[in-house]
C-alpha cells in the first residue's frame, strides 16, 4: 500500500514481489546471525549434532495417514490454538468495550504504550495490536482497524485504497509502514509456537529466550531505522 501502490498491474506486482523477497532474505540473515550469537553465548561449547532416525519404509495406507494426520496433528494444534484463542478473544472484546473514565480500556492501553512505540517508529495502537495478536498474528491488522475506528468488534477492509487512507488519516507514513513490516518480521512467536517450544524443550528458560530474542532484535531494528530516518529526513 505504501511502496508498491494499490492499483496492481505488472509493475506493482514485480515491486511487491521484490519487497517480499527482500523481507524474506532479511529474515534469513537474521536467523543466521541469531544462530551465531547463540553459539557464541548461551550455547557455547554445546555440541550441535542432530540425529534423526528414520522409521522402516512401508507402503502407505491412505486411510491410516488421513486419520493419523487429523487426530495426531490437526486436532492437536487446533485444540492448543482454541485453548489460547478463546480467552484472548474475550480479552480483546473486554478491552474494546469496557469503559473506564469515559474511555475504553483499549484506548487507555494504547495511550500508555504510545510514547515507547513512537521510539520504534510505530504508535500505541500498533504495539497494542501486536500484544493482543499473540494468539494469532493474523488478527493484528484487524485490531489496528478496530482501534482506529473505535468500534467494539474486529473488522477487515475489502479495499486497499480505503485501508491505506484510514492508516494515513491516523498518522501512518512510509516510516511507519517500514517499522511495522520489520516488527512483523521480528517479534515474539504466536501462542501456539510458544506452547510447542515449551512442550518440546520442557524448559521455561528456552521458551522465554525464544520470545525475548526475536522481540529484542525487532525492537532494535525498528529503533535504529526510525532514529536514522528522523535524523536524515
């Protein structure tokens, strides 16, 4: 919306693809950097061997594969997601609809976070949306729209032009779009991922580290980009 436009076409599609490719490559570079950082600090001296034992090869049985996939994987993941999404949905609704001192809890929270968020090139609404979007990152932008429109329910825009105008009217600039993109790339994992990490590692330390490391990197990136952009422009 801010760099490739909303009209589409070949040029817009190529530019969008180039921007997405750049974000993916940045994510890969950050992954290698984080791996090197961990190897030199908390994992220093720990062997990094990985052994994978393959089961005996057998002729696949379609019915068995489908049943096991549904029971062992799909339902398990959906169950964990629902366990977090239901309370989170209630929390979002309460924040948007419960009034304190003539204003919603959501507006109070966004106002409290706004000064810190501005240092990152964002605003309080965007940062609060990321916090409330912990169950699923897909709801971050709908929460932003809900907060800007002061509605009590999550909404989505069908028109990119209308969405861009809403964001611009609420103070978004190219810098805001860049920092929001960078923070989308590097911030805490979603709730289901965190539960999976905790289950696989059986360690609170590694779960907290998996949250703190990408969040710290994302905040550092946003702060650096925002500060340099403000100094230059």
